[in-house]
């Protein structure tokens, strides 16, 4: 039954050399930290001691994504896409000081909610299978330049304003009577060190520098589930 041919909706929609659409979706932001291990910390009385602080993003919070699409047909199975998008989300960081224990003998914990709003300009290649009836699966890959609008005045860890991401994903074209609906799931990963290493020296509160200096490298990453309306 699934292999039977049916009436095709919008049979000529993929023959257009250029078309446009809108994007809405959700995202899950994360960051991969590289901890430095033991570090020398200056205490309030001026003395120094070795402390080990570990930082990790310990939870996922859904965010919102919205954008537009411009797709140029290359051939029957390939297309070049530009999808300017805004991603609103939060990364929740947990700092555990292994050298400073609380009354229960556990490492003291400090949290930071890092709000991030990215403006992205992805340049992607879409490779689609042969259309069958009213669906057509595909894979995509490409690069994206992202601008972080919330990169200033963070508490402890701060990310750079500009970053470059690699994107890979998959989706499926669904041909409806009046438009084409395209759900897509993709993974974005930073190709460069996203950490603002100068931020620790700009902190006025000296007690926060031990947390800022606990990380030497950060790689931002994001899962994005989007719906294209074309």
C-alpha cells in the first residue's frame, strides 16, 4: 500500500530556480567546557591556595528560533540554501569547587544562567532523494556564522561575540495541497574556541575570577528542530 502512486500535491514546486520561505522552531543550547584543573586562588586575606573548580552545563532548556529561507536549485537532487535565523536560548552552568566543601562535606556549587541570542547566517547544501508521492527525505550540511548579542556583562563565563559553526542534519519535504512543510533536525557545533579569555581580567568582583579562570576552552553547540513553510 505504501508503494502505490498517489496524486502529487504541488508537482512543479521543486522546479523553481529560486524560492523563499519562513522558519519557526525550537532549539536546545549547550556548551562543552575544558577545565584547567588546580589553580592558584588569592583569598580575601591576601593569602594564596590551590583550588580545583569544575564547570559543566548540567541541564537543557528549550529555546525559540525564527528566520527566513532562500533556496536556489542546483540540479534535480541538490540545492543551495541561505537561512538567516535568530536563536533565543539559555545555557545553565554549574561550578563545583572541589577544594571548598559545605557543611555536608560536598563541593560547594555556584550556578550561572547564560542567556544567549544568536543571529546566524547558515550557508547550506541540501541533498534530497527522489520524490515519492508527497514526501522527499534529504540530508544537509554547511557552515554558519553566528553573532552572539548577549556576549557582554555575564557573571563568570562569557562567550565571544562572533563564532563559526558547522551544521549537519536531516529532514523531509512534505507536499501539502497549498504549500510545502519541511521539518528538519540539525546539530550545530563551534569550530573555534567560543570562550572570551579576557573576561576574567575585566571582572570587578575578584571572587568571581576563580570561576572564570577555571575554564580554558569552550565549544558551543546546539540542536535545532525547525519547520520550514515554503
